[in-house]
């Protein structure tokens, strides 16, 4: 069975490529993997303001939702990112009232905005995180081959599509530049390429 991994919000940045879009960077708790998710301005603002401790004059939608749950003696238990397809992430929120637990489908950006307010875990299946996370190339070993591999491995690396190597290099540069939106886009291209091989 696929285990679940907990994530935390690391950063939210303006889109460098698309006006009005934002990239939210999630990081593995007690781990090194990072997951960028492209979100809209309302969700970005709602999450960023709360994380910075900034109070708004009137309640935002996510504040209203949490207050409503409290008034109804319900609570938000957890958020689960259960699917990723073509760069879109799908999530459930789990609500508890008395002894009953209810699962509701939600946009990931909304689910995370609620999770930070409710101080509940943000979970993702390990297989999804591994497939969608950002990987920095290992700078200790030569690109395209293992240190203990022979000519066969080197030949395989040489025959690799030059475009795939450039994608990996572009991904590494985007991560180093903290351009998480671009990194997410490149990651999706790499995943698509790997599926078609």
C-alpha cells in the first residue's frame, strides 16, 4: 500500500511567466523532496497572509470556512493530495464531527489554505510525490552515467535524446533560481517524455 508523506508550505512566489499566477512550494517534512504547485492569486494571498500573521479587516473565505466548522463543532482533520495529472493536483479534505468523518473533494490550493489555518497535516501519496517532486541532479557524479558504469552505460547516455538532457539542466537551473512555476512546467514535460518512452 502506498504510504502517505506529510508536506509543509515553504514558500509562495509570484509567477515569472504568467501575470496573476503564483507558485506554492511544498516541502517534505523530515525529508528533502519539494513539490511546486501553481495556484491562483486569491489562494496565494489567503495562504501567504495567514502564514505571515497578517490579519485582514474582514474574514477571508477560508477564515469563514474554518469559523463555520468551529461553530458547528466540526474540525478539519487532514488534507490528502490523492492524484496528479498533467500538472493539476487533486485533493480531499477530511472533516470530523462527533464520530463521523466526511471526505470532500477540493482544489489543492483551497485545501492547503484551510490546512494552514486548521493546523492539520497536508499529506500526499509517496508515489505521487516521487513522480512530481523537483530533483536536483547529483553534482558529485558525471551527468548521464554512474561512476561505476562501463562503456555500455556510457553508450546509453550518449544515445539519450539531447532534448532530455537539456530539460534536466533547465530544471536544475529553474530550481536554483527559485523559479518554481517554470520548474513545475519542466517537470511535467519530463514526466510526459518518460511516459512516452
